[in-house]
């Protein structure tokens, strides 16, 4: 029975958990007025720091396997950005995660969980196109980075070693990169991003590579007419995340119950001032084309703040 | 003992007071006049972004006050008495904040500039 649970556990997080860090954290690397779920091409001032904190609740529970699997991830994600120059910014993303997986096997309900520091992601972003006119800007910026194995990847419980996707860290060093574009006016902002993460092997397990296409529209709902000075803006936010993940590999063999494609729609709100931003949004999966018996996502809730200092 | 105020005397006294007040205010005005520059910034389009402009200008020597108007994309820079801001410094500061300087003008001159006129 134990082996059965462990085996199913390994497969469980195939589609979703396998890309947890990239899925949940790397996408939110920017700390500027920006999308809630991914990056932006807006600048970080030279020799200045910005900070972003987000709390994420990620729930999956629609189980096609009949094992009544439920998976929850709580994460507190801290992002620190630094402007090396006005064109080059570097970011560090450190998550603290609390993961749990409940599963019923042979009539017994089991919980496997862990918590701790996750994998640290570091990346740099360089602005290659900047077109500024009064009250609006258009920018394109590629970015490259790496996710380092700083999280614990060898946790055990009474059933033995936790499945790779329940571990706080992946154990692997995973490069990623992409391109982000931003068009911002005084009334609205549009962002689009394409990115790819290459997962490498660790502990005889390799998560599937992840490709993402993201888009965001932020529209100023209030104040309706601009006041003089620097007024606060309330933005209505609407985003989409199209995420495809390849199948995981375990001991060199592809896991047929992992990977697939998910499309999220993300309604949200942002209140933006000169010094800080508060924001929140819900990622709702509207299309889930997953492989085999991969566990389907219910929703992801994000809320947080950003701070200029 | 009684005092009788003569109209001519009252007018003379009032005139002296007003003259002294005028001289005082003129002298104070001359002391308070500080150079003010208007910096036109392109690409500035959200409140959060303006902080970079404010922070970078606050590190320029002699800058005393920074007033940003997001709607017009302009920033008024008030310098301390005796300090000036040149266009090259303004351009570099705006660039360091991640934006583009479109135009630069002095909208109020300081006493040292008046002497050059």
C-alpha cells in the first residue's frame, strides 16, 4: 500500500506541482506596476531597490484517478529587484512554501506534507527597446535566469521519501528565459510575455520543461479624471496564462500522468501609489488539457504588496 | 494732559511704516528667490514609476524640492539658493530613472542669475 501511495504521489503533481516554482514564482519577478502573475518591461531606476511580497494559495482537487487527491500549496514569495543600470535590472525571488497532499488509497486517507524555503530564482532583464513619448511608453526586454536548488529535496515522512513534487525544493538547477513587452499609458497598461524553463534531472527525477504565454491588461478605474500631482490609481486587471508542461521523467521514463496544457483567466485589482502597490487576483483554469490522470487545478489566489525604497 | 493727533502727522507715520514694510519684504523676497527648473519627462505614465524620478533627483546636489505632475509629465525642481541645475545633469538623472528627457527650462531665476541678466 505504501508503494502504491508513493507511486501515485509521484504522479500526482505531474501537471501542476512539477512546475511549482516557475509556475508560481518566476512569473512574478517584477516589482513595478505590472501584471499580478508575471513580469513587465518597466524600468527599475539605476542603483535603486524595489521589493515585492506575495502570498499565494494554490489548490488542486479535481481528481480523475478516483483516489480523491487534494493538493494545497501556501507560499510566501519575496522578490527583491535592483537596477544595475536603467536598462539592466536583476531580481531575486525567494519562496517559503507549505505543501500538502491528501490521498485515499485502500480506504485510508493519508496526508504528506512539507514546509520550508523553496528554490531561489535569480534572473536579469535587459531593455532592448524603449520608446518614450509624453504619458506613454513602449518597452521590450528579454530576461534570463536560473532556479537554484536551495530548497530541501530529500524530506521524508512515515511513508518514506516524499515525492519530488511535494518537496520544498526541486534539487535541480534549472535555467529559464523569455521576452516581455509592455505598453503603458496614463489610462491603461498592456503586457505580454513568452518564457521557457528547462528542467534538469535530480534524484533520478526530472520535471517537464515549461512554456508560458502570458498577457495582461490593466485599466484605470479610478480616479476617472487625472488630478494634478501624483494621484493614486485603482486598476482593474485582467490576465491570461497559457501554460504547457512536458511530461515528467522518472528513472529515465516518461510519466504518462503528467504534463499538459492549462489556460488561466485572471481577474484582479491593483491600487497603485507612488510608494506602494496592493494587489490581488484569482487564477481560474478555464481549459485544462492534461495527460493521463494528472490532477486538475481548482484555482490560485494571489495577494500582496510592492514597495519602493 | 491730553494728546491730539494731527492728520498730517498720522499720514507721515503710516507712510514710514509702509515704506519699511516694503523694504523688508523686498529684501526677504530677494533672499527666497530660488532657481526653479521645469523638466519634461517622456514615458512617465504611472504613479509608482514617478518615485524613481523623485529619488534620483533628490540625490542631485542642491535640489531642495521636487514636484511631479503625472498628467503633464513635468517635474518642477527647486534648487537651494546659489545652486543651479544644468540640462546635462537633468538628462542623465532622468535616464538613470529609466525615462527620457524631452525638454528642460528654467522657470524662475535665482538672485545670482538675475545679476547675469
